[in-house]
C-alpha cells in the first residue's frame, strides 16, 4: 500500500483487500491511517464494496458464533483436545 503525505492530509491509494481488513481491525492503533482510508472509501466504489463485504462477513460470523455448537462438533473438539494432550504428555 502506498502512502503519500501532503501538507495537512494523508492520502492513500487503493489498498489490497487484506490491507483494508487490517486498517479496519486496527483502527484504534492507526487513527490517522483509518481516517484517511475512511475519506478515500467514500469516494472509491471498489474500497466501499470491500468494506461492505467485510462487514457482511463479520455479521454472519457473529450470528454463527451465537449459535449453540452441535454435539458432533463438541465431540470432535474434545477428541482433538484429548489427542493433543496425549501428544504433549508423552
């Protein structure tokens, strides 16, 4: 991702999709970069679509995480954990 400084404003070019997600997830660490991206996104349909897709993904993920785990999934996780414990203890 290329970043260039101007007098009082940070301007960015279109970041890769992975970088967009990093900017969003780490907005509290890099507030200036986030604000510059936010401004860029309002004028860039490509980045706006990426943000919308990322938001939808996390919305779906959150809904799935709220659901009760099926007994099969719990049994599988317990089996994996038990195998890992055996490996560590041997």
